[in-house]
C-alpha cells in the first residue's frame, strides 16, 4: 500500500471509529428523557469507547507489523480485534462494519500467504451480512481475488460483479442518480 493510500485508510478508519463512538454513546440514552439518570451509563460508555480503541489499536499494530514485513504478526493483531466481545452499546450495524473491515484486512494479508485461507476469511466477513456499503464491497473484492488466485475465475467474476453493483448503488445514492443501473442493463 503506498503512503497516500495508507494515510487515506487511516483517516477513513479514524472517521468511522469516531462516528461509531458518537452513535454508540447517543444510543445509550435512546428512548430516555435526557434529564433521567442512567444507572451504569459511565461504565457502558467506557466499554464502548474501550472496544473502539482496541479495534483502532489492532489496525495500527497491524500497520506497523506489515511495515516491518511481519504479515503473521499483523494477522495476530487483527484476530485479537475480532476476538473481543462487542459491547451491547455498540449498534449492531456499526459492529458489523468494523468487524467486516478486520476480516477484509485479514483476507487481503492472507491472499499472499494462502489464497484458500483468504477466501475463508472473506466469506466469514460476508457471513456477518451483505449490505450496500464499502465493507461488503471490499469483502466481495477480497473474495474475488482469492477465487482468482485459486483458479476459480467464473466465481471470481461473480464476486467482482456483485462488488461493482454495490459500488454503483453507492455512487447513485451519492449523486442522486436514482435507481437506474448500467450494470443491470437499466437506463
């Protein structure tokens, strides 16, 4: 990964972690009167913050290990992030996205080591749920790369196509272009 891409990835991760933290903390008081005290709210907010910090730390340590040419060590850090229990205060969709990002990185690193392992990791990330977001799209691309490395080109093309469809829907949503799809033969 070049320097610019690494900086962009870190900025995107920092923004996602900050958003997840804000949403988790806001979710702690959802449905309550703002003036009503919440028993143990400080602890649950701390649990959520600690979990988010651990995920960010797993990514940072993995980056350092990769820079030092130690992919197995990077995988250890990412697996440790996955092993951590998600606090109840973290919304399910946010936990899914952050966990899928860890699975994506494991798969990307694993591709150079063992394509069949990379495929299993991409599939484990996708098993958390397929959504129209960059996390699912990234995992589909990782899955396609692993399948391609295993000589399963037709399956790889299917995964790439699904990732492109998600990317197009995301782009259409951002641009307000509507539901038409060039990939599906639409307008």
